[in-house]
C-alpha cells in the first residue's frame, strides 16, 4: 500500500520548500527525511518582548 507514497510525499515537500524558501520548518522536515533520520522538533517562535 505504501509503494511510492514516501517518494511522492518527498517530491511534494521539495516543491513546497523550493517555492517557500523562508519556511524553515518545512526545510528541516525535508532534510530530516532525506537522511532517513527523524527531523528535530521545531520550537515555535518566542513572543517578542516589549
């Protein structure tokens, strides 16, 4: 059932990252999947201090 699903997901993610270069979270997920290692958790941005 999974035949090719991972490859399709990676191709979609690569297209997304190439058209959204400022999306660090998507880039981290893509890099983690390319290396077959889990992507590190992404912390939400800290609120700005005023």
